C-alpha cells in the first residue's frame, strides 16, 4: 500500500502542511527500525491520527483514547481510534473514520483525510497497521461511545506532549525500551507513543528532551494517575 499526501499540502493550515508534505519522503524507519515482511495471513488495520485546533490559533491537538480497564486486550492503555479493516470498508481510510465514530463519536464528515503514513507491522497481534492523518476541519463533541470499550477520550495539545517535562522513556519488565508521554490520567507508551514521537519530530514540533530519562513502566503508569487535571472529554 502506498503512503504520502492525499491532498495538496498547500491547501492545509500552516501548522499541518509541513507534516503532510514529508509523508511522501519517509518509510517505516521514521517510526521503527523493525518492520518484517507480512505473511500471507497478515490482517489489515487502520488508526486515525486526528489533528485539529480546539480554538483557532490555539495550536494543534490530537485525539487519544484510554481503553477500558476491564478489556482482555491492552486494558487501560492509550491509543488512537482504530481497529481491523472490515470487509465492508472500502479501505484503510474508511476503516479509520468508522472506528473513530464508533469509539469516540467523531463524525466522519467533520474529518478531512490528508495523508497516509507507512504501514507498520505489529508482531504480537499480526496486524499490518496504516495510520491515517486526519485534519479535524469541523471539530465536534467527543466522548466514549461504549464505556465497556473506552474509558476516556482526550484532545491533548501537541504543545503539552512536546514539552520536555512530559517526555521520557519507559522500560517494560521484558526489557523492552521505548518512548512515553505523561498526560494526566493517561500514560502514552508502546505503539501509540512511537507514532506520536515520529509525528512530532517530522512536523517540526519536537523540543530537546532528556532521552536518558528511563523509568519503570508500572511506576510511570501509577504516577500519571496521580497527576491533577485529567484531560478527558
């Protein structure tokens, strides 16, 4: 599947155009150094990286979800809206928009898909994931549609995520080491944090941060739950 802009970057706001333009020039290594070839039984999935401005001139924000604590798969983890591509979907764009509507109430007609990021293979689940960059042209209210699936929905300012005070790395008990972001009530890590870190860097939003700051994953999870002012919708 190809990646790159779906629209002319010149048609987009100044804060979004450089990111969309650069999607034509990158490959999976912008987000991960490990992307094995898909096997015959690989499953296609899509996520929506939905970028908008709550108020004109306020700077971009991104929509994040916190999965319900009672789920069997990845309970409590933070993710973008997304899931498997259904047979009834016309492709990854429709799948990403459908999932955002089903999970957070995002109206598909309010979103302009502007670019596709390179496919990334998720080894544990066997999904080949395409990230759809969306410009939230007409933002509306969002909230968990099913609390059995989604515990919280948040529009998180990119400036908050890029703040060096909210960035560090976490180490899993398995030894895995990766980027993380601390948001009140949400610890962003794993696949989602890797995507966010890449988007922030490619868009030119990154600030110098301490990459030697490595924290225990479980301790970091407990710490964000104690942060004041949860950013949930």
